[in-house]
C-alpha cells in the first residue's frame, strides 16, 4: 500500500466515506477521543489508520476487528490501535 499511491488514495477515500456515514453522535465521540473536531475526524482517523497499517502497527485482523466494533469491546485491540489513532509513537522510538 505504501508503495502504491493510487491504492492508498482509494483506501483513504473509502475510509473517509465510511467515517462520514457514521451517525453524528458517533463522529462527535470519535472526534473527542482523537482530540479534533467532527469535520477533521474522518481524514485524521483514516490517515492515521493507513499509516499504522503501512507501518505494520495495525494489522488486517485489527482492521477487521474494528469493523466488528472490537475497538470498544476488546482490550487487546484497544491497546494496539488506540496509540496509532492518537498519533503516538510506539515505545522505544
């Protein structure tokens, strides 16, 4: 994905469209977690998610788990994904 800008752009577009489709309250809550505004939330979330995926910090299994709502219910997924979503560097960097 990192080597293919067209694929990354397509994935980013798909991601932001999915985030835009969330109910306003869900977008407000997610924006609060990311410490951003509702309008910026989709692009910030998707950029960080794709960066995390490209770097290997977020796996395809993590993405699938998030699609099932595991970010709110699975502590292991939360531990792996939340630092990426917050833009935090992994330990040791």
